[in-house]
C-alpha cells in the first residue's frame, strides 16, 4: 500500500481521537460540516535526497479547527497530542473561531 496514504491514515486516526464524528480530509465544497470540526488537507511536501534519489518524504498538512467556543479545548489537545504541530493563526468567520495548524507527517 502507498506509504503516503498509510501515514495520512495514521494522522486521521489520531485526529479522530479528539473529535470522532467531525474530522474531514479535503471535504468537497458542498459538504455540510458538524461543529466543532477538524478539516485538514495536504499542502506541499518536504523531500530529502541521497545520491540524487528521494531518500525521505513527509507531506505538509494544514489542519483547521472550527469551533463556536473562542477558548476551544482543541487548541490544547492539538499541541499536546500531535507531534511537531505548529499553531499558525487564529481568526473568526461566520461566528466560528478557526485555529490553523500545520504539521509534517
């Protein structure tokens, strides 16, 4: 099985532990989200080379947590449970608080 898919599946399972019913990977635009929600998608990747061949690859994922609670417990949960995660920003939109994270996985 594809190694990138397997790694993403592991990330998904870990995210599900925080909010099992509401974890979405690259949902289509017409998806109605249930809040609080975690939405994540793959961005670029980090490639390491050896002898002009790919030695290691880690995909960068952007993870957004949508919550009506401005003091969302998911902020602490993400920082404590996702190794290497970075908290990039926080903003509000349409009455929702959004915390944006990134992680190489």
